[in-house]
C-alpha cells in the first residue's frame, strides 16, 4: 500500500518495491529528488539516487526485472 511505501521499515518486501517506485518516480516525472524523497516518507534525496541506481544496475543484470519495469512504465503512461 502507499502507506507501507512511506513507512520507515527496512523489510525487504517493502523496501524493494519502494526502490522500484522511487526509480519510476525519478524516470517518469520531472519532480526534484528532494520532492520524491519527501513523498516517500521524508527520505533524503540521496536515498532516491541510491534506490534509482540500484534498480538500474539490477535491470542490466536481470532481463526479467527490466521487462517487468518496462511493463509497469507502460501501464503508468497509458
């Protein structure tokens, strides 16, 4: 849920989708890193950068992840 994405938990089942959401927010919007971080529970801009870079690296390694994220992008943009 959106509340879980904003929570300060570090559980993998919440933290990983939060990272994906930060990546999508960064790539699909023109919002500043600070604004994106604030929307995700008051996180710092460096957290948004770290999450985005992490997802980008994992997309290079995993074609499945890259495909899933591209599908998400398509759904969001429609």
